[in-house]
């Protein structure tokens, strides 16, 4: 897949009202992460579908920077993809917002190796992630604050 279909999917989705989206947002960095991980990204009238081949997610390098700064959502998307990719993935210009650090902590508690340096966020993924219980930050509860 070339970047042409990614750009087309991004243009198609920009400004559309999808069930999970309430305002127009650029999603090109999310699509770039999916593509870099080996997914085929398909846009249709009902949304977006990303499908990996029979070997699953592959290790990748992706830049999640935007003209407005690092994309928080694309950083989390890339971290989650990288956690399941066998090998080491690199996320350059990552967001370091609490949502990202909590996602990294959550995955690290389950055996995913993650570290940050001058190059970016390095994630050594696995085809298996261990289970555990976790508490919601700031609540001391195992239940999310909105439940």
C-alpha cells in the first residue's frame, strides 16, 4: 500500500460524522501507524477498517507529530499496535500526556517493554500480553470514574 490510499482515506474521513467521532479531526497519524504496522486500511461509507495479514502486526517506525504538536491519540494507537508487534517499534515525536504514560504503565505491568529516549518511544512487543488488575489513576478504584 502506498501513501495515496492513506491520504484518500484521511480526506474521506475528515469532517465525516462517524459513530465514535463528534468533530472533524485529522487521523493521518493514526492511519500512518496502522499502515506502518502492516495493516491494510479500507475506508467505506460506514467507517474505517484496518486488517493485518496472517502474520499479524509487524514491528515498525512511525512519526506521530502534527503541525499542532504530537498527537496524543495517534501515540496511544501506535503504542497499542507496537505492544502486539513482535520486535522493537519506534514512535518518534510521541506525546507524553498522562493518557500515554498510563497506557505505557498499564502495558509494562503486563510484560511489554517500553522506554523513552532522544529517538522517541521504543516498544518491544509480543504476541502475548499478560493479564492483571489495575486501578484507575486518581480514583483508587478498579472501576472507571464514569461507571
